[in-house]
C-alpha cells in the first residue's frame, strides 16, 4: 500500500473505532471475540492498581494476540502489548495526576496530525510519526477520557482496532 492509502486506511479505522461511522463488521470469528484469561487478568490488574476503566476491544484483527503487560504504580502508568503479525500494538493508559510525572506521548520523530475525531466526550487525535531511523512510520491514536490518557501505537499502519 502507498503512504496515502495507509493514511486513508488508518483514518477510516479510527473513525470506526470512535463510533463515527455506520460500518457493521461481521467477519470476526469466535477465536477473536473473547480476550484470553491472561489478558482479562491484566486488564483487571490495571483497573484495580491504577483505579482506571480500561476500554474494551469489541473487534480485533485476526492474529492479534495478547503478549504482556506492565504497570508502574508510582507514575500511574500501564501498557498492554499485543502481537499482530510481525508487529507490536501497544495500548497505554496514563492516569493523569498533577503530582505524578509521566508522558506517554514522547515518541521521537516528526509528528503529523492525520485526523482529529470529535466525540461528545472529547477528541481522538491520530498522528503519524516519522523517524529517519525507522523503515515505517509509527501511528498513534490518543484520547483523554475521565482525566485518563489512552494511546494506541503501532508501527506501519493500524488495523481495524475498535474500542468501546
């Protein structure tokens, strides 16, 4: 796919992710419909230790599998790592607190806003980050909900990852 095709695919995926599209997807198998026990435990652990509500995937691309997670209670930060084909998809949550220092948006490279999707609760900002040392751009989708910052990051182009 060309860069322009990747950009359009990403923007369309985020529009669907945000509920800003009427597309109905029915091609998900029972293998992908339910999170693994390890993933469910990781989400519960993050929600309990950081006192945040984690969004739920209601569609995941074929081949997307939970890999691992990490929580930093001192900085109120956590991430879940997924494997998707030959790339990683990282899902960060940062409980924004005035007395704690963390910044999940610090990815090196030249940033370009690809799209901003307005919702009644805020906006989802989609960015492409180009770094000369990387073969492909990194894409991020970032939003703040109930004073918590959420970011999905993937090298290459984002697949259709939908979040409630």
